[in-house]
C-alpha cells in the first residue's frame, strides 16, 4: 500500500500509513491484521500504531521513530518492543515487531518497502536532529511530573 495523508511540503498535518500486517501465530501460520501507523509532527519522536481491523478494542502502541527506522536495517530494542529486518517465505522483505504486554506476546510482520518509504517521508517532514525544535518542553515536563 502507498502512504496516505500529507505530502512532505506540509509540516502540520499527521502522516498515516494504513497497512495489512501479519500476526505470527505459529511457525507456519500468520493472520492478516489491519493497522494504521500515524506520525504527528507535534510529537516528533513517536510513531503510533492502531489496530484498525480488530473487532475487539486493542490499545494502540507508541514507538520511537528512530527505533523503527533502525529496525529496518538491524535488530534493535529491548524489553517490551523489539524490531528487526526479516523476509517472508516468498522472499519479500519485512520488518518484524515483537510486542510484549500484560496480555502476552505478539510478533507482527510489516511489509518493509512501504513502511520504509513512509518512515522516510516522516523524516522529510521533521528531519533527524530537529525533533527538539518542535517539542513543547512545558508539556513534556508536565507529563513527566504527572507520572511521579
């Protein structure tokens, strides 16, 4: 699928990628699941993933944009989220995302080409190293203090 949402010339709207990913259920079986990746320049360090095709409500996951980008090339992450490049049996490149939560563990296979193009588009909207210029530091501090 192709990225949807804003073009790189716009710096205020969110970028979306609607994609069919595969939830690995065994060594030989994976189920298709519809997700939406969202990048909001107002929260420039994060990418949100919503499960849009699930009949039950599934909590969204929020990832570091840099983590997802690095996972296109090499295994990264620790704890509840890990990302690494892989290939499907048909040879198509994928990115695997391992999620660990209270309910269990899941591995998602994301088509690497569309995902990589979309991530590249996010960096054209907010280049690497300029994310701090967009952060509203008062909001960041307030959010951190709320969790003490």
